[in-house]
């Protein structure tokens, strides 16, 4: 099996994960320069059940942690659940401030 290929397609506001030549999962986002709102994680139906969405979220979070200049707002239920399962990564989450 060929290694995964992770890309940040800034023009399309999405991260992608390829397994070999196959696009297997997509993570849409909105970036305002301070926060990245992760709006939808999607795995191509024929590739579901192999952990691709989790791998993609992991790589996207690592990418943003490495850059160090943005916080994440998980609007997608899958991304929110991923953070619940990985509380050690919560440091990058944007804290909502109440007035």
C-alpha cells in the first residue's frame, strides 16, 4: 500500500487525504487568519470504515499546531468528537468567551 498524501488546498479551503492515487477523505474549513473553523469531514463512501477521516483530522491538527498561529473551532460533529477522544490536543481549540 502506498503512503498517505496529505494536502492543504488553500484555494478550495480544504484539507485532503489520498491513499495512493485515490482521494479518500476531505476536511472543509474556513480560515479568517486567527481561527480555522472545521466545517465538514467527509470520507468517500467506498473508502469508509478504514479510519481515513481520523487520519485526516490528526494531520490537519498537527499542521495547524506546527504553524502555531491559528486556533481551531470544530463545527463538524466528527471533528468535535475527535477532540473529545483526544483531550491532549485541546490546547489548540478556540475558547469561546462569554460576556
